[in-house]
């Protein structure tokens, strides 16, 4: 019984160590780098163009758990602490899980 419990604990530790080394952030770019593919009236497109300057997109891959969320948190913190934040604050951060 002790051997089975020890094996379960060791395998859990091994899983955390091995999967925490993976990079979950696939891409990170400003909203102005991509536009919607939906056809919209000119007024809507103008509004989306203005809002895209205040948007940042982070694409994640894989699965998140306490071992991998640290890098995502550091990236979000670096975006919020960017010197441009005071002059051009972000209103939206889109986190895309795919």
C-alpha cells in the first residue's frame, strides 16, 4: 500500500515538473495587428479600428494548471506595467484558449 501511494505521489510530482516547462503562450500581439473577418457597416468598422488600439490579444495553447499559469501571469503583468500604459491604456485583454 505504501509503495502504491509513493508511486502516485512521485508520478504527480513528475507530471508537474515536466509540464511546467512547456510554454503555453503561443502568440501575443496588439489588437491592431488583426481585424475581424465579419462584414460590418463603415461606422462599426471605424469603431472597431479605434478600439483595436486599446486591445491586446494573448493566444494560449495546451492546458493550464498551477505549474504553467505563472508565465501567463507574468506576461499579463508585463503588459500592465508597460511604460506606454499611461499614455495609451489598454481597455481589453483578450485571452484566446485554443
